[in-house]
C-alpha cells in the first residue's frame, strides 16, 4: 500500500509542477488559466488520494477537501476568464507566417 500511495504522491507532485510550468510558458492569460486549473486540480486530487492511502482515518476529511476543490476550481477559473474577457484582454494570436509554397 505504501508503494501505491507514494506513486500517487509523486504523480500529484509532477502534475502540480506541470501546472506551474504551464502558467509560466503559456502565451496569454486564458491559456494560463486553463493550464493552471486542469493540471493543478488533478495533481491535488492525486496527492489527496496518496495521503488517504497512507492515513485511512482521514478519508472523510480528504473527500470533503476534494469535493471543495472539484467545485471551486472550475468556478474560479471561469470567473477569472470572464473578468479578463470583460476587461478587454485579447486572446493571443500566433504571428502570421509565410504560406508554404
């Protein structure tokens, strides 16, 4: 059980790291919101599952935390995206490239 829990914890940590890299690397605010929300939510859920496997008595609390994250993360990201859209933040567009010949 310890090995499975450690795998969940490592996978969660890697997904959180990818979320942070996505926030740094994405070209505009909308892509950054998407990269940060999706990967970090999954990463946190993996970490919670790993902790739950290590500490079975904590499952009710961890389930409540997971439910809260699953509810607030998409709502928060869509609210931020809507606020940026209403503020007039433009979507990133790739520079025009020459057409292939």
